[in-house]
C-alpha cells in the first residue's frame, strides 16, 4: 500500500533494522550506571510501569519521556540512555511504558499516559517538561490538551513533540490499522491537530531527512497550534531523538530552556 511506504521509516534509513538492538544495549548500559528506580507501577497491567532517573544534585524539576513505536512495539527499556541530557542538567527523568495495540486502543493508551503523568507528578515536585517521539509525540500532545481535572498541567512548562503523529487519519489507510483499529471517530478525538493547543509553551521538533509524511505531520501540528517548529538538518526519524542523550545538544537545550512568556507565536 502506498500509505504503508509513507509511514515506513526503517526501510528508508541505512541500517534501520539495527537501531532497536543498538538502543536496547545503550539503555541497559546506562541503567547499570545510573541512579534509578525501575518498574514503578502507575496502573494495573504489567506494562503500566515507569522508570525514574535521579540527578546527582537537587532536582530542578521533572522531565517525562514517552516512547514511540506506532503504539505497537517497544517499552521504556529501549530508551533509558536518553535521560542523560536532562539528568546532566539536574532534572529528574521518568520513562513510562504502556499497553500496546491490538490489546488496547490508542485512546486507552492516551488515558494510561495521563495516569502515568499524574502519578509521577505526585512523586516528583517542581516544574514539568514533556517530550515524546513519534507515537509518543501524539501521546504527550494529547495529554497536554487543557482539561480541568489535570492538576499537574498547572506545573507543565514545556512540551516538545518530536516527529509526532499528530493526525491519525492517514494511518487508517495502512496495513498497521488491522492492529491499531483506528476509525474516523477515534482519529478525530485523538489527533492533536483537531484539539485545543496546550497552555504550556510548545516546540514541534522534526528531522530534516525524515519521510515527507512526518515533515507534513509536524508542520500541520505547529500550524494548528501556532507554535514554534524546528527542522534539524541531516536527521532522520531514528537519529533525531537520540540527541536527547547529549547534554549540550540543541534538542536537550530546547527542552530545558527557560520558558518564554506563554506559548510561542507562529513561526
């Protein structure tokens, strides 16, 4: 199917199939040396757990990273090393896992992530910064949409969706949808491009060498929410998020930068 290719990343990245093994090894090595608590429960299922990484000094606040994988694959254990950038700057970092499709729907995963954020926020004081990659970008964006019951949103300073799937409708035309089971109602309800912008400052981040579909998705979200967008030269869908592991990378700097007053104007 044409739309399958549009959202296929590994096939268009040299050595793309080897990235998951590389991430898992780097993450395991990082956990071995880090000060961390693992497999803390926020829900009832075995996958509703999070890891919490502590900085060497008094924490400046909380960074929560939500992983991608088209809501179908991966868990927190692949991404631990991405905590390195925020940790070096003195932030506590949390990484939740969540149940996967087809066992649950995308809307169910969204509810799990909101529960995870609320649970983690009760445990870690201070300002909150959210960052998510690909499907994780959709999940943090959906969680940040203003709602009265989300008290932690008063502490949310910054939101960075990286290469987000901001509009679910195109995925209805992919073979993945046999497991995702997205219908028109869910696409409307769960797509950030159809929802109100967060009160927190938002930067949409995407690699310049990504598939055109992801460049279009990022542009659509930045336009709809009238927020800042950054397109990084030479980065593809897998490499773009790896910069979070580097303390002085532009991505880490953007996530942790002092917030401007309110949301950014349109670029």
